[in-house]
């Protein structure tokens, strides 16, 4: 489960939640991408990635911003 640390401003996002954010009710990703895909997307949009592993990533950003990015059309750019 995602965890946001207000003191540091760092969100820990799990791979399962990244997949949930990325999917919509009418469209699921055909091939569920790995965590590096999400890290690359977030970097592309200027977010600071603190660490990446197979199961989670740490990014300096509030959860609502990451949800908006991954659930919207920007994820396909």
C-alpha cells in the first residue's frame, strides 16, 4: 500500500497500486508494466525519484499528483 511521509514529502508507491492507478474501468493495461516504466514516466514529468525496486518506488510528490499523472492521458506520452 502507498505511504506518504509528510515530513520528507516522499511517497512510496507499490507496483500493485501503480497498476491500479494506470488502469481505468474500461481499460486495463494489456501488459502490466514493471516499476521502471513508472519511474521513467515520473522522471519525464520532472519528479525526483529517490529509489526504485521491483516492487515499489519512492518519489518526492504527493499521492494525488501521482494518481492524476498515472490515471490520465499523460501516462501514454
